[in-house]
C-alpha cells in the first residue's frame, strides 16, 4: 500500500507542480480510491481521493481534497517531487 505524505495546502488554482507539471493545467482522473490522510496542523483525519494526471509522457498520481478551511490538501508518494 502506498504511503502518502503531506506536501502542501494550497488555494484552488494556486500553482502547484509535481515533477515540473502544474496540476491545475491537466484533467484530474479519479482513481476511485479513498485514502486516509492526516492534516498536519491539527492532526484531523480526512478521506481524500487519489487522482492521476497525464502530462506528455508522464503519469502523475497524487491525493487531494478540501480541508475545513477551504484549502486543498495535496499528498504525494515518497518518490514524487514538487
């Protein structure tokens, strides 16, 4: 099972790059998998979905969802770069 780590909390449409690719410039295909994640500041548990985007020859997976404060929490696997 993949280990997802908190990367950043962003505003909707705020630029966020994974492996040099801005996630907002691509369609987010839902992998249809809910992932349990922990919000780093208060330790709240959330169930966010895993998404996949295609960019050129890259396939990028990440977990994202909305926190209570309307920020989008982004979680990445250990090997992903941002």
